[in-house]
C-alpha cells in the first residue's frame, strides 16, 4: 500500500523530541511526520519507548525537549487549549479505560455532549450508529464490566470516534485481550484504516502491520531505528536490532 | 423516667431541633467545602494544592474547642460581619469537619484508576469536568463508610456548641440541673436521642452501599 498524496501540513509532526523518566532516556531525538490519511504502525521490543511516543502526542506524557504539532498547531501546555486539541485526537488504550460508572452508550455520548456541546438526542443517535458500526449496538445499555474485553475495546474505539477526531492513536489496543478477541478489534481498526483515518498504532500484531499500515516505524532503546514500508521492513530489515526483533517474534 | 422527659419536653425539643439544624447546616457546608478542598489538593495548580494542604493541616490538627474559641471570642474582634452565636457555631463545625471530608474524598479519588483520568483528558474534558463527571461520582462509592463516620463525629461534635451559648442537646443537662431534675435520667434520654439521630445516617449508608454495589 502506498501513502496517499498529501497537502501540508502533516497531521502529526514530532521534531527533536526527548523525554526522560528520571535517569532513563526514554525518547531520544524523535523526528516523525504522519501525513493526513496515513496509517503508521510503531513496532519495537517492550521498553523501547513506543508507548511513551504515542502518549506524548496528546501530552498524556509531557516531553522534555523538542516540538510536537497536530495538524500544524503546536501542542499547548496544560489548560483549555490543550483540552480542545485533545478533543481532536482520538485515543485507544491498552486497558480500554471505559468509564466504569456509565453504560456503553453513555460512554460514547458523554464527550460529544459535554465537550462538543451536541444535544443529547443527536449524540445518542450518533453513538448508536457508531456502536452498530463496531458491532455491539445490542450492548448499549450494559456497563463496561459486563462486556468481554474485545467488546469493551470496540466500545472504546466508538467512544473515540464519536468526537470525529482528525487522528487516532492506538496504544497497544489488543495487548490486554484474550487471543480469540484480538481479531474482532483488528477488523474494526482495519476498516477504519481503509476509510482513510489517520492512525498511529503501537502494536505487536504483525499481521495488522502488513495488511493495514502504510509505514512501519521500528523503535529500540528510545530511538527510531527504521522507518520504512511494511514489505521492506518485514522482508529486508536494514538494522541488526530490527533483524534481531523480527527473528524473535516471527519464529514462533 | 418518662415523666422527666414529658415535664421538660420544651428543653428536649428545642435542644434536639437545634442539634439537627446545626448538624444539617454544618454537614452540608463541610461536604461542599471539603470536596472543593479535595479538588484543590489533586489539581494541577501548585498554588491551589498548597492552599488545600495548608487548610487541612491547620484545621485537622486544631482541637475543635479551639476553633470554637476562635469563633466565639476572636471573630468579633476582627469586626467583620456581625453574626449570631448559632451561625458562628455552624461555621466552626463546618470548617473543622471540612478538613476531614477533604481527606476522605481525596482517598476516594485515589481509588479511581488512573486510566479513568487519562481517558477523560484524552477526550478533551477539562480538569474540572474530569473531576465532576468521571472521578468524583466513582470516588463517592468507595467513601460512603468513612464519610458516614465523619458525619457521625460531626453529629456528636455539635454538643461542643453547648459551651458557647447555643441551646442544643448538649445544653439540656445543665438546664435540667438548674431545674433540679435528676441528671442521670436526663443524660439517659439525651443518649437515646443521639442514638435515634444516628439511625438515618446508618440507614443512608446501607442504602447507598447496596445501590452502588449493584449498579457497576
């Protein structure tokens, strides 16, 4: 798959980004552009900084140095401007993080009503449409704890989409799921990618990376080591670290 | 025994009515102020955090009688708004209890998974929206038992107002002794009165716990 033709500016731009956790240097000079409509999969061993990279894009992790822009706008400091920008950036977490005291439908409607000031009936109608799209409209009135992991994650994707985000961030969306539930979530994500959503996906799902990604970014020790097309990355990785990583995960 | 209660029913009725009024007003004040203080203590603004922490440190570590002394004797000298003893008693109780409410609410907030904060922030909720819509409604569920204890203490603490010319249940005993009535029996009825007042508190706790254990 080739990246679609794009107009400036890139949807996500990271320039010279550094981040430390105490003495640990978790992001080292990260430079990354994600174009509008592009699907970028971030791979790498655990502890390589890929989750931190994903979370820094909507400032759930503040960075120490460098610059991050969303659709040409620099990421603001804390406050209302940051909240407004976050509303345009959808995020899906490893642990789903659905609001435990709200039903599935309420989870999806809440932010459109409270943040976007959409009327409750309109928000509800849109929520039901999204829940149908991810295949769980029959679960709308249940609480998150009553759903399977795969259903919860699909609800979380619907919740993020309800804000009509410009870009979606996925932080290991299938890592907490039982194996038989991984596919249903990946199917939703693949459909989303086909529709032209700009996506940055941190994952261990190589099949998804091959099928849906325009680009694969490989991280190790806080650095971006490779940034290439999926075919090239999987068949002819350039760096030793990528070869080593692929050797470990593709042999079994 | 009953005769004492009937003979002095004016005392008992006025006393306990004032106790209930003190409790309800100070309780509401403490819940509102305490929740605000808890919000300050978990807020991202360092100045607010400092203010909240300072308040709790001062009021939690000051004996309640001292707070009452302040409102009874020092407050008039500040020459602010002149208010009745009763209002000052409400203020003293509310401000003192708010420190405890704050800590109970804050511990409740700490039981809410950090992922709930993150999901809320990631959707574009402001800090105050995150607290009021997502975090506090979940925190409240885990604070019902300790909050009931705090309100229980408040109910009993209202008797201190007796020492500062507010006619409430704690004033009944001295008033009875002036009338020459047997004190032990008087105290017995006061204990019964407080026992009855605690019942709705405990019942509310039970009801809330039951309701929230189902809807989750």
